[in-house]
C-alpha cells in the first residue's frame, strides 16, 4: 500500500478564460459586446444632469458644491462632443469609458482566439461597468472628487475661431490620470497586437513571443491594464483613488493572472519559457517587477 501523499495541494487560481481552448463562442461574444456597449449610455446617465449627485445623496453622502470650475460645460468646437453637455472632467471620463469599450471589443473580436463563453463574459463586463461607475459617481462626491482641493490646476482654452472660446480649469490629477489612461491602453493594445502578429507568422508557430513590448516584461499587457485602470480612477476620484486602484489591479494581476499564465506557458513551451524568464526578468512592471 502506497504511503499517503503529505505534499499540500496547490490552490487552484480563479481564471475565467479557458487557456489553450481556441474556438469561437458567438453567444459569449454577442453578450460581451452588448453589455459593453450598454455601459456607455449608463455612464453618460451618471455623468449628466445630476444622476451621480442623486446616487450619493441617496446613501447619505455629501456632493461637491456647484462651482464654475466643476459645472462649466466644455465648448470644444466639435459638435458631437458639445452636444453631450458635459464639463471637461466628466467628458474625459465618458471618453475613457468609450475607449475601454472599443479596446475590449477589439480584443475579443480580433486579438483573442480563445473561447469566451457567457459565464465568463458577464462577470468581466459587469466588473468593468462597476469600476467605470465608481469613477463617474465619486467625481461628484464632496470628499472623493478629483476636483476637490487647492493643488496645481491647468487652464485649457477650448473652442475655435467660430465658436466662443471657454477656459476649463482642470485639476492636475485629472490631467495626469488622462495621460496614464492613454499610455496604459496603448501599451495593452499594442502589446497584444504585436503578439497576434507574431503568432500569425508560420515560422513562429510554437514559439514564445519575445518581440516589441514583450521584451519589457513577460506580462506587459497586464502592466498596461493596471496603468489605464489607475488613470481612469485618478481622473474621477483623485490621486489616492487612482493610486489605490492601480496598485490593487497590479497586485491581482501579478499574484493571480500572471501566476496562471506562468503555469500554463511553462507546460506549453517548456524550456523556451524558462529561457524567456531568464531573458526578461520582469514579470509585469518593466525595470521594476
């Protein structure tokens, strides 16, 4: 009789994607696209006409006092944007929601080949809507808004030669958050596109992608995601909210998602993956971790 195995079993990490299972999932794809597109009118509802303020008041939280800096509608000179009737900070939050929706639909319909069934698409879509909504609501909070405080601010001249120009007072945290968002979503999308192109080449079948941004870190796309998520939160609820969100996203991706991929890639690529880890020692953050 064999002795009992006293070796502790490794805890199975939670993962919504079936790694290595590559087949179309039309229902899951349609569900995800529909839910992500539905997020846009919802975000606009929260950002427009006091919906966020009413949500905070309903739970007994104070809202930001109306000032010219927070309530002046932006005049960009672009008719479609001006018709949204939003101050610049809120217009930026809506643009971030639209950008993340477009990016994620592009990822699912073109960049990813792995199956994504309804049981996975629904929680992912809900997760994104919840985090987007937090930024949209907290930007209206007296104690949580990125518009609170007397720190550095930027004055932007909006408008053109035809429409009257308007000066928008933009807190530095909103400007920095916007830059982090743009940088992060660019890194995530570009890295995934580079990997897609690498995998499509016949000579690269069965090889680890080591080109482009993948020379920076083994899971550089996760770095991009944490960066833009943190920037999105920073534009809505300031320095502290953005930093905490970015760090939490980075911790989750490095401890859970990257661990799952390391195990999967180790089994799939064997010695190639071991060599890749030697060549690229950084797991998520280039030059740091």
